[in-house]
């Protein structure tokens, strides 16, 4: 019987184990946490955004995002839904393509996978950290603690370094390297950003809807709308997570990174000026601080005024046209320099990883070492927010499992 070791009991490892076992293989999962699937439980704020119904390679970054396309095509939403039914999991897909377990609880996903792998006869070894992987007499030797066991085939599904508190490790990269694979430099993604400013910490706790433009070396790279939240270290919120992949990649490349915040994205520049003018003429004796408080979060006003050198108590009728212009410009493009991300500890995923040029996208087998497979986030494929990262983990895990089970 075909013997298979799967290193890592996350999304990719569980899916691969199930697919290989269903194909008749003898499968063992090595997981160093006390339980498999810790990230599944923590995902989507406890809801698990399990897949995106419209995922395609455009939703991913890496040296060759196109690598993900074949795997994604093998697991379209309808096929994933049928698969989920086969493990007793019902899904709820939203209009925007995001999909969750019907119960709205991530634990439903883990319970279904755990029951299914047990039923399929997969051996799940928890609290078993794989410390070395090598080939001896044509077979793969998996070393965990003091034990060694040999297998016909091995899948490296150890994920990335993101969220080490959930068991993430860089071990997969070390194993891959030891077999001659290249590692594309890794960087945190879907992560908060640290800012170089004296005021962000004073605005900590301010949450608002904004449009955020990412500038790399002074050129606009990406524009998104969503919530932002100032914090003691810098800035977070969904809009920030959405631009973080490109920001983090640019920081890794030592490029100059800035964000421009538009606090009133519902108005274009002209409408904002007209609205302000109208407001100013209806309450000419009110202070600029009071008038602005009807438009933007109170905690931001004093800092905006400081940057434009306008005194908060100035009556709006006394403002000079150039002061008004400066203020409206700043409200719609408030620049902050980004110095760093908030790090792997706070990141949901990692960019970079095992170079996909050395992996067969139709099988997930290494092009360098026969019988060695890779799946999930350990590869140089990183998705957007919205279920795309699990999507690739399930799809690549399924392909690897089926192939290994042959
Ligand atoms: C807080 C949070 C929320 C997220 N929410 C979402 C979401 O809603 N939707 C989405 O699509 N993505 C989400 N993600 C990303 C998603 O969780 C990952 O992309 C996905 O889990 C990757 O699957 P994987 O199997 O490749 O890696 P992992 O799930 O990380 O699995 C790897 C496993 O390998 C184990 N391991 C590592 N080294 C060793 C070793 N030496 N020996 C034995 N075991 C080892 C780890 O403990 C882990 O269990 C979220 C991530 C985080 C951190």
C-alpha cells in the first residue's frame, strides 16, 4: 500500500489527507500543535471565510500568480460545495462571493474535517513536530522528536510564518531548501501597518470609513475603500489589510511607502468645496472645529487643523480661500509614511515561499524530487482577503492528495 506522510494538519494538509485516503493510500498527518486546524478555528473572526465563489489567479500574488489557476479550476465552487456535503458541512455563500459555514461558526468546518479524516482511516499524530526530512534508500524519512519513519511520498503543508501563536513555522521552507528548492523571500500580508507620524497614536481608537491610496515611490499603486482604525502603533482596519500585500512587498524591497487617506470619499473635490462653502455661509460665526465635527471624526480635527496651521477656534467666515483649499485637500489626501508592517505575529498570511517554478501545477509534485509534494501557503502564492487563501489551500491540497494516492 502507498504510504504517505503529510507534514502539517492545516487546511491544505487535511484536504490532501482526505483525498489521498479516499484514493486508497495509507496516510499519516504530523501536526505539532495539540490539535489540527488551529488557523481554521481562528479564521474569519471565528466564522471562517472558507472559500470565494469567484476565485481566479488574478486574486493572488507571487512570482507567478498564474500558478494557482489550474488548481482553482479543479475546485470550482460547485465542486467544493459537493465535497463539503460529503463531509457533512453545509455552506452559506454571500452575494459578494464570500462563503461561510451555514452555522456561521469556524468550528463546524474543523469538526467536519476531523470526522472525515478519522472515518477515512487517516492516522493523525498531534504534538508531533517534524524536525527533519530526508531521503534514504529511495524512501522519505520523517523525523519527529526521536522517532524516524519512512514513507513512499511526502507532502509539505506546513503553511507560512504568519501567526506563530497558532503554530505557524518556517520549517517547510527549511525542508524544501534541503531538497534544493528555492525560497522566494517572505513578508507579512493581510496585516496592519506602522506609521511614521507624531499623531497616529493620539488618534488611537478613531474608526471611520475612508478611501486609502497606497503610494510606492510616490506613485499610486492601489486604491480601496473600507474601514480604517488608528492605533498606537499605526493603522489597521479592512481597507488597510486590503492594501497591505503590496505595501509589505514594497517595504521588503526597501521602497518608499505612503498612504493617502481620504476621510470623505463620498464627495469628489468639487462637491466637498461646495458643501463646505454652503456650511460656512450658513454658520459664519461658528468655529472651524465645530463645523468640521459635522463632517469627520472629532479626534482627527485638531490634528488636521494643526497640519494646516489653522487655529481651531477661528470663525469660518475669517478663513482665507487658500486655507480652505489646503484643508479640503488634506481631508481628501492625508499622507502618512509607512515604516513597517505590524509583523508576522499579527499577519493573516505570508507572501513569498517555496518557488512555484520548481513545482508542477497539475500535480503539486516537486520538479526536483520525485514523490515530494507541496500545498497551501508554504508555496509562493498569497491571496487577497475574502476566502482566497483557504481557497488555494483546499484546491492545492486536493490535487496533491489525489496525485499522491494514485
Ligand atoms: C487570524 C487568521 C484569520 C484568517 N482568516 C481567513 C479567512 O477567513 N479566509 C481565508 O481564506 N484565509 C484566512 N486566513 C488564512 C488561512 O488561515 C491560511 O491561508 C490557511 O490556513 C493556509 O493553510 P495551510 O494548510 O497551507 O497552512 P496552515 O493552516 O497554517 O497549516 C499548517 C500546519 O502545519 C503545522 N506545522 C508547521 N510546522 C510543522 C512541523 N515542523 N511539524 C508538524 N506540524 C507543523 C502548523 O501547526 C499548522 O497546523 C486566516 C489566517 C489567520 C492567521
